[in-house]
C-alpha cells in the first residue's frame, strides 16, 4: 500500500484541521491506483480531499481494527462530505488485507471501480498506517494546528503501544468493539477476567466472539465446565498425535488459515492410520477414535462459544457445549468436536482456546477447514460423485451438512494444491 499526497494551500474551509490537510491524494494497492475514478465522463487519477478525517478515524479505531475479528473498516466510514473509494481494512489475527470495492456516488456522479487487494503482515500494516496518520498530523503541526482531537488520540495510542500490558488490554477492549479509553468498570472487569483465562490470539477470538452483555456469563461457563469430572472431557493421547502430525506437516511462513487446516487434517489422519474411506458418523464414534473415554459427555449450553479446548497436565480436554437434540444438532456436535481436534492439531501450544461462531478469524477458519477435510476427505467425496451419488446422499454418509460437501467440492483444487 503506497500513497502520495500533494498538499494544497490557501484552501477555504471553516474547520482549521480540514483546511490545513487538503491534498491531491493517490493510493495504490498492488499496481492499481484506487483513487482513479470517473467524474461524469472524465477520468481523474486523484482525489482532492481533506485527509484529516481519514487520519482521525484510523487513530480512533486503531484498537478495534487490530483487536476485532470478522469485521472490516472502510474509509467510507471516515468520509467528511468527500467522495472516497470503498477501501476495506481487515485483520484476521494473522494477516492484514486491504482491498478496494466498487462504489458509486450521486450529485455529483462519481464512480470508483473495484480494485486489487494487498496482503501484508501485521507489522507491515501497522507501519504503513502509522506512517499515514503521522504524515497528516505533521502537516497539521506545520500549519499551526497542534491540539486537534486526532493528535491527542494518536498520542494516547502511541503511548499504549509502547507498553505491552496496556497494549494487550486496549486490543482486548477493541475485540469487544469498545473504546479502551472510555470503557466502563463492568466491561473492564470482563476484559481482565478473560485475560486470566486466555492470551494472545485465543483471547482476541474469545472476546470478538462475545459481546459485553454475555462475556461474563461465558467466563463463568468456562470455569464451571473445567470443574467437571475429567473423564467427561479428556481426549487422552490427542496431544501426542497432534505433535506428530505437526512434525509431519510443519508450519509454513505466511500460510493462509484454510491451507493449514487442510494440510494438518490429512497429516493427523495419516498419524491415526485413518484412510480416506473412514467414516465416523456420530460424536461417540469420533471421540472414542481419538482417545476420549466412554464417559465423555456434552457440557451445558452456553451462548457465544461452541467448544472450549483446555490443555492440562493429564492431556487435552475438549468441553463441547450441547447444541440440542435434533438431527441437525447431532451433525453440529460432530463438526464442532472435529474443529476442536483441529485447534489442537493446528495450534498445539496454548493452554485454552475457544471454538466459536467467528467466520474469518484465523484460528476459527483453520479449524473449519480441518474439520471439513478430516470428516469428509475431498478425494472420497469426488469418488462418490463419480459413482453417481448426489451431495445429499454424500452428506448423509459422512454425517455432515450438505454445505460442507459443497464447499469441499468447490475447494477441491486448492485443497490438492496445498497438500502436495
């Protein structure tokens, strides 16, 4: 992500911050200038806008941007009467993506085309965005505007970023979509209590999958299920199998979540000596096949979490929340338990981690890909289709939803490409 801004002087505007920061802006994602737009019938390669609102918005939403999951922030959110491209900023816990989408304005008629996207690491994204904010604030300072709300906010963000403990708290509050500098006592207490159970990415995903209203209840649920009789949740030996599977399919730098999930699913199947024709059918069959006892049992219902993975001295515990008693719930139990296995195999080190409803968060996405390939290997699905079986029959055979089968077929080529 590169940008250029040519400052415009002697601009008429009532707000000193906006008056000082009007510029001709160009922004490139990959090789494409996403500020290129059609104004009426004329193609223009830059925007003449005030950059203050963009810098202020990024400074204000910094912790939500890097703490939240399953959400994207668009520059449109920060527009102050100006037409801006629909540039989306998304962080999944491992990779940061910036992409441009088509956007049309009327009166005047302006159109931005859908553009390319750019993937970068978190340190790269922080450096690029920090550079832009400070570039705008430096312009304000040079124009004699030094006490703007953006400046004050950015000073607080920088101070927090320099302190590891405070930074972790601010990011956790951001995961709850709360402003860490205006958080009430109850929400702050929930963040602190969650931080006692989780750390790093599991903390962010736990909080991002919660809401302030139910966070404390979820924490109480975790503490309650961990007091259950160990044989109701212990999956003996799974940790050792996971380590062997990881050694056979080691981490790859910059690997996408789905790629890790697919590769590790095949690796642990080989480690457990399950060929692709192996079906599980029920939660009981699956849990016992990976080391759970005959006393393994569902945990009470809760909202905001499907399963808790907890590593203890005696091994891995998978606390699976009951999803109900319907046939659909039975399939959901099977898939969620497989996601729990996937969390252990894809991320062997943390003490605790949640499995929840987040869609694009890195760990959750890896777990879904793992569960799909572990329960319903794509090569077996394709073989069954060649034999004339339809997706409904195949899904019934594997005891998964038809959506799982459809996604496996849709992703068949990418699965093979990362597993070889």
